[in-house]
């Protein structure tokens, strides 16, 4: 056996407990989702009969499709808004020197210490005053506002690692400031922007308290609220539907991670030499 093969086997042996710990909740969700309703609460690992049709009945019985589309709309739109606002702000903080810059950075840092629960009553009253209660666009605006501070802070720290000489070289070649930004600076900052977008997307996808406060009708529910409604206030909980819904709700996030994983690894190395 070659040294490379031995190292590979050793690495997988070391990582196997972590892999099992990560995949175990998903295995429990999937196996529970395919069990017959009478076997859900039995202390057996594998069902006597595999029922994949539980996913179909869950989709029809729980209005899952509408909640899925609402979550995709809210997460994608709030992420785009936060990036559109955060990229110019982070660029200005990285490249420009202005009065109050340090205080603004401290303000962004302090804003990250506030939990949404602390502000939820004030946000609710504001949404009611604007007549946007039970409107998914109000949730989009709130999520984008919460993500902006995090996005600016993360992007600014990465933008500062990009050498200014690259932009100055573009200026000497005749490029304008805007052309240097679009053609030189932003392509180098793509890993950081993708990582920031991933975290903003996950925050909006998983958020529960604000959505529970702002959304009242089932037609406007996001996935966390829809899954919660399958458990709360019911005399009999159909756990096979709950687990099927929870399992399907994790798929979009897994797809996003798999699609953008190369940018995630590059973007997390914020201080790496380019």
C-alpha cells in the first residue's frame, strides 16, 4: 500500500466520527419520514415497510410547496438587497478615509450584539403602522436590514486584504475608477461576496421569530413556520410528515453549499496571499 493510500485511510478513520455525527440527524429524519404512521414512535431503527409516498402526502397535506416558494423568495431577495447595499459600503470603508469611520465600524459591531427578539415588538409595531403585516416583503426588508451590518463587516475585512496597487495599475492603463472597481476589484473579491451571500441566505432561510411574528396566514408562511405549524396546537402530531418536511427543507441549503463550496473555502481564508 502506498503512503498516499495509507494517509487517505488514516484521514477517513479520523474523520469518520465527525461524519457520523453530522449525518446522524439527517438519517433519523429520513428513516422516520419513510415509516408507516403506526411505527413512528416504536423503538425500531428500520421500518417494516418503506413508504416514500409519505413525502407526496406531506407535500399535499401541509401546503409545503407554497411555504417553500415563500422561503426561496424571502431568502434570495433579502440576500441580494443586503449585498447590493453592503458592497459599496464595505468598499468605502476599505478604501476611503473619512471622519467617523472608526465610530461607524464600532456601531456595526455593536449592532451584531442585538438579538432580533429584543427588537421584535418594535418591528411589529412598525410593520403594523406601515400596513405590511402578513406580507412576505416586510420579512424581506427586516432580514436584509439585519444582514447588512454583518455583510459590511465581513466584506470590509476582506476588501482590505486586496492590494491597492492592482487598482492603481488599472488606472495607469487608462481605466476609470468605476472600470477598475468592476473589472479588477470585484472579481478578486468574489470569494468573500459568495461566502457573505451564503451566510445571509442561511440566516434568512432559518429565521423563525420574526417570521412567526409578522406572518399570520398559511399562504404567507415560510418553511420554519410551516414545519412549526405541524407540531404546535395539535392533539395528534403526524411525525412522519414533520420529518419529511424538515428533511426536504434542508435540501436547498445543501444544494447551495455544494454548488458554492469552492468559493466558501477560498473566502474563509481572508488573510491568504493572492
